């Protein structure tokens, strides 16, 4: 992958998660942005970072546009009820679709 200049962080609008791992990180560079909804044209970005749980329509759109999508899944599942293995298996299943 070449230079990564246009980065989009996407996450649900919840205090803490998207504020810290989305808005704050995106503010480090003028060509980075943070959104709460899936962009209709993901090809405008070099990479998309889905914070916690990606929107259902994000991965298919990224695949179709050929845009890499990084999943920031740190504690992206109900805690402590779900275990890590179960949550990662579910995420892998979603990505395989």
C-alpha cells in the first residue's frame, strides 16, 4: 500500500469510544476525519478505520471500492458476559461475508 493520507474513522456516537479513538486521533492530521455513518463513497479514502463495531454496510462497501478497512475491535463486545474468542469468531464470520 502506498502513502496513506486520507483516513476515515467510523464509529457509533457514544461518549469515550469514538471521542478518544476517532475524533482525537483524526484531529492529528488535516486529511483525517471521523464520521458516525458509513460514507457513500469510501473510495475517497486510502483507509477506513472502524472503531469497535463496524456498521453493517461498511465492509461490503469497502470491499467493492477496494479500500482497506482496519477494525479497531478493542472491547467491541458486551463485557464481561461475552468471551474474547466468541466475539472474535463472530467478527471473523461477519468479515467473511
